[in-house]
C-alpha cells in the first residue's frame, strides 16, 4: 500500500530557506542536536568543515543514543513521532532532519536499525548495515562560509542542561553547560499527546544571564526559539506551543512567560529595566503579583512616590515640595494602576497631602453656623471694620462674616469675595488683642485670605505674587492714609 503523499526536496528547500533567512543557518545544527537531546544519548558530536573552492561543507553528527526506533522516519515527514506524546521532549512531526536533508547534496544516516543513503540516484536503504550504538549523520551540505559561521555561533548559544547529563561538542569545542541564576516552577500552556492537544502543565523554567554578544531569547528545552530582547534568557523545560515554522510563539504565551519571570525576578530589576516594554507588559497583567507590582513602583519612581491627583492640584505641588515623586497620569498603564491599587501601595498626593478645604463640597452637608451681628463682641466688631475697610481698598472683598465651625481653618476666603473668621478655632480672645505684634498677625492672616479671591492655589506662583502685591498695596495705603489705619486699629 502506497502513501497518499510525497514531499519534494526542492519544495521543502524553499520553505527551509525562508526559515533560515529569518533565524540563520544555525538552526540546521539546532535540529540535529535536538534529535540527539530527545534520546537517551549522553554525547553529541557535531563537526562541520568547509569544502575547498565550493559553497559546500562536510557535516557530521554522531551520538551514542539508542538510535532510530523506525528507520523509515529518516525520510517520512509527519510520521507519528514517538516524542510528541512526551511534553519534556521537543520533537513533534519528524520534520527537523528533513529540513536538514533539504540542504544536502548527499547524506547518509546510519543507526541501530539500519542505514539509508541519499545521493544523486535517490534513496537507498541498507537495513543490514547497522550501528551497535547511536546514530551517525554524514552529509555534504550547501553552505557558504557565512552560513558556516552562523551555525557555529548558533551552537554556542545552545543551553546545555547539566541535569540532562549530555555533552555537546562542536568542531572539537565543548559547549559548556550553563548554570541558571534562578529556577522556578509555573504552569504554562504546552502540547501533549499524539494529537498535540493544547494543555496546561506545571514545568520548570530556568533563567540565565545573556552573554555580552547575545540577545536574550526564549528557549525550549535549551534550544533558542525567538529573540525577545528582554533582560534574561528564559528556558522552558517542556514543549513550547510554536507556530508552524517553529520560530515564534503567540503574544499571549510570551506574556505569560514574562509575567512568570517578573514575579520571580522583580528584585533583580534596575531602574532602567522598568522602562522596558516587557516589564511594562508584565506589570500590566492581572497575574502580576502584589510584591512585583510594588517593586516596579519603587524601582521606577522611588519609595517616596504618589499618584497624581487631578482633583487636588495643590496636593501634587505639596507632595513635590516634600520630596515625593508625583507619578504623572500617564506614568502608569491602567493595568499597572489596578495592580498597585490591589496591592494597596499606590496612594494619591491628595490622600497624603490633602489641601485644606474650609467647607464640604457635599451639598447635603449641614450649613455652617454664622454668628449674627448682635452676638459680636467689641473685638469682633473692630476686626470687621478693619478687614472691610482695608479689604475693599486692596481687592474685591464683598463681605466679612464670623462663623462657628469645627472645620480646621482659622479664616477662609474665595473667589466669591466673602472672608470668614472662624471663632471656634481663633477663640474670642484673639479678636481683643492689641499692639504691633497683634496687628501683624491680623494683617498676615487677612492678606493670606484676600489673596485667595484671585488665586486659590497656595503653591502657585500667582498666589505668591498676589500676596506680595497686597502687602505692597497695604504699605502704600498706610503711607497715604495713616489716620485711617490708626483709627481702624484704635476703634473699639
């Protein structure tokens, strides 16, 4: 019985060329190593040598594993792989070695179940020529000097797992195992079973420092999958859900990995790291842990940082004056803001430095008690006359009242031109003072409040300028009408 399909080598070569253009020729060596890694082999020897005066190279890969279980898999694409049911092995469709063969002029695969030769005459099976152990792949492969260097460089980026007890040697150079800076377990999507059904599985994830000439990448079982440009190499120790070309993952999967890494490695971030795209993505995810979100805030904006309060602009200035960093409205993503609020660590400047508000904005709040004129003391009457006479000459003061409220202010005034003295806070005796020190206190309080008729913000330059202007006008008034000032200060 013949198979339904046959694959054409030249057509496969075209597909493989596109993949090489994107990922570099090193993936050829990666495919050979992956096949060895998925067996029980403890040794993988790869040698590649440029042939003189030809854009070709002699390539050989030898291992000491159990060899091909079924020799037909050497030339059958998408044959049921004995590896794809095991999520801890990278093999899926028996495609890798065929991608390598697509670049070969001639090749030989000798294994424990026989030998197959590929040359200009097609394929020849030699089932009786067997190896006692492992597999040896030999080929003459189309390869320029540039591609040869890509392959050798790529193999140097392989993360050899010391726990796997496998030695990788490329052109007589041992690719030394790397020690992760951190290892943790997390549940991630994977592919399980003969049908490679999507599943969730707890797996080990390893984090490695990238070498100076390397771009941090996502790895599958030690094999580079895609460059991420993040802070570290991340090696997922199970099948990673890949696209058909096996050179990328979905944005959703990469985001899960990034969140998991951030939750484990947030204390290792620097201030510069917090502006990186992957950190912003991970800290915006709802799975970002509370401690990771808080570390992000502190590393990016400092321990003394508060969120901008659009409802209290003066509080933002008070916070800045007190040495706090006020996080701009767009300084956090909605997800980051939600995560910090959930953690309970994001306070607004209005919460930490509320601007005193004389009266409640609540329309249902009880009205303030205004002291009727017939209940004023002589001292209150004196301060009324002084404030009204001076205030009208300095600014647009319309009225002066005396109120009795537990609100935390001694006096207040606003754009409505009404100045209130709070008898509850000042005390009745305050109005009966005399002498220069007393009138300095009166003028200081009066000028402070009159300035609010034109500028409500204590910390605005305009408010400062208004206080200066009123003080200067009061001086001119005292020089021009000294008798008025004496009369007002002396009337009882």
